[in-house]
C-alpha cells in the first residue's frame, strides 16, 4: 500500500517569520520539488503541506486557521503523522529561471532551488512578496543557496513597493528567462501565467485547492477543468489558469 | 454490431447503454468537466455524486483511508445541494453518454421532492441510494435498509418520475432479496447491488486513534467483491428487473464474474484508483477479448450462467 501513515518526532522547530514555523522531523521522504504531504492531526483534520526538504523531512506551517494553530502549539519531541508524498513536480527549463512566491508559496520553490546544481543556482532569481517586511519568509534561506533574491511588499518596508506581479513585469523589461515558476495566491499566478503566455516563456504554477481524499484522486473535490489538483497537480503548466 | 461482431451493449429498463460499465456514484461526480472526462474514459454511463436538499460540508478529513484490498470512506455526503447541483449538471447538456442522477434524503417525502427537482438536469435515469453506512440521517443510519422503508421511498420517487429508476441497496444487510423485491414491487427498473460494505474501522497504532474523522467508513474495492458477487447471485433469483453489480470490480474478469452471477451492468468506483480514469475502456476491451476467445457474441450469452445446474 502506498498510502500508509508515517509518524515522526519533531527534532527542531524554527521561527521563520511572524506567522511561519519550520518543523524538522526525524524522518526522510523520497519527494520531488512541488510535491506535498497530507498531514493528519488525529481527531481534528488532515491538510496538505509542501515539502521543504527531504532529509531530514522539513515542513513550513503558516498560521492561517485552527489546523495550523494546532500545529504551532507542537513542541520538540511531539509527533507529526503524514502520508505521501503526492502530486506532480516542477520541471527545470533552461539556464535562467525566475521564481515568484507569495506568502507560503516559497516552500515548493525553495525545495526546487535546493535540488538545482550548486553551480546553477546563481542563475535563479527569486521574487518573494508579502504585506510587510516581518511577513517575508525564506529570504536568508534562498540567499544561502546562492540565488538572487528580490522582495516586494505592500508597504514598501522591504524592496519593491507593490505587487510581485508588478515587479515581475519590471524585470521582464530588462531580462529574459527560460522558465518561470510561481506559487502563491491564484490571482497572482494567473497574472504571471498571462505575462509568460504573452512572452512565450515556459511557466509552471502550483495550485491550491481544498483537498478531501488528498492525493488518492477519487473524491473529485479538487477538480479544475476536469483535472484533479491533488493527483495530476498541484504543479501545472501556466495555461491551466488561462483556460 | 461492434468490432468482431461482439456486442457488449446492455439495457436497464428503457435505458440503453453501449457498454455495461457505469461510473458509481460518489466518485469524481461533482462537476461537469470531470464527468465528461470519465465519459471519455469509456464509461457506458456516469452517475452524479448524490445530491441532498441542502448543501452539506460532509465529514472532516481524513474521509478516505487505504486498507488491504481497498479503502474505507466516510465522506458524509459532501455536496453543493440540489439547487446548485442541478445548475452544475445542466452544463452536461445532452451528452451521448447517459447521465444518471443520484439523490439521498431523510424521508420518503424528501426523496420525492428531490426526484422532482433533479429532473431539471439532463439525466437519463435516476438512482436513489438507501444504503450509505456512514452518514447520520441517511441510508442505513436512518433505517432505510429495510423492505418497508425501501417500498415507501421507491413509491414516493416513482410517483414523481417516468425515468428509469434504480435503487441502490446495501450488501451489509441480510434481507437483500426482500429489499430488492420491495423496490421491484413499487416500480424500480433496476437494483444497484450495491453500496460500500460495513462500516469498517482502521486504527493508526502509532497514534492509537481511528484514522477516519468519522471513525468508521464503508469498505470498497476488491476486498468486498466476493460478497457483492454472492449478493448479485442471490438477487438474480429474487427479482426479474436488471441488476447493476457494484463492489470491487477492477478488471474484465471481475465484470464477467458479476455478469455470470446475473448482473446486466457493472459499477466502477474504487477501480479508478488502481487503473486510472480509462479503466472503463480497459474493462470493456478485456470483456470483449474474453468473449471473442469463448465464442460469445453478446452479454446475454453468459449472463446468469452460474445459476445453471
């Protein structure tokens, strides 16, 4: 059976930003960048979380509701139970790649950058957007990998003042990219997909939907235009948002 | 006539199907584009996920857990409700692939009014489900798995529709024959045998808790197939109306076995997990190959042969 639940202990908890915590677990998984796990809290619910790193298995949790609040209460040594990984993954394209992340969308993109060869990471430009400076996650992590990091905040407290999509348009005027990858709010990804479609640049988006069976592909809850986000996605070509 | 002069078409009441495979209710049947995709995968007909009078959130996750030979599920009838459902499925238009409506209610009256409303969608047949093992207020948890309740509900729905009417019953109750007879007597055109079995439970031993949020769930998949086959075999002796065999059918061989027990059509749900969305096409090809090897021309040539002395 592929859908067994695995229970691991929390080795370390790290505060990433105001609302994001990283959990390092005493487990390893065989996952590709873009794939996700279903995390189960007994008696509460089960939700999808992107893989940050496979060894030790690392996940990032953004506090957005009752489930993630419960996750944030966990301490070192507590148990986390998951199944997976599930779903499709990012496909590297060419030399120069642009990553655009909103909020917790940097999780699969960080894992993607980390799996790129060290010598190639300097050709990766990462745009991270958030409301304000204290909400910006993963900047030092991406910098440590050797990627070029740009930030966009609503209030201008860090980097570009405005949306990630505006910064993307600005960069596109100066530079060319072989592949563009985005994860974050759907309205942002749709805009990015549109820009890429006009410029005929390869683009992948990582979609988020409410999952029920989560990765099994039987319940149909997450369908978009007849495609199951939990199984055929979450990573799709950008055109899925333009249909 | 089909290729090689082999004809696998079948009939359920006045509903003609090009092939005997039907997408079972509750699997992928939430929206029009997904149903169209299943139809492209070769299904002879597709069944909507059951609609209720009001929208329902269903149970919390996990709603599905894998076990040996199948899954346990406790979805709890998550659906948009009859009004939004009808709007969604109107988009199906008049497909070549027949659409089967599915409704669940708490009482005969509620079934009756749902039957009336769902006909605004372009359905070619209507299935009523009296057999869910895991949702309070519906199916087995509302006492609908008895001959008396089956008769009342079938009668109430029959009054509201001229469409072919299928009654989906449970393999978990002893009186399958009596229940099917009650449905037949009140005008059902076919019996769907049947729903998931159980309920069952799976406990995670590291956490010491049942995995399903609802704790128990209906069992589906190859694990329940032998019970379904026996149930179909029993029903074939009890009723004259056609039987749809649903429960663990994954291959052409499984479908042939069900037809030999007396089924006229077969439902597929969990099988999609094992063989993909085109499982319908694969099963049909496997049935045809087997028929060719055995010199059969149509499904009636071997339907119910397991009953011959």
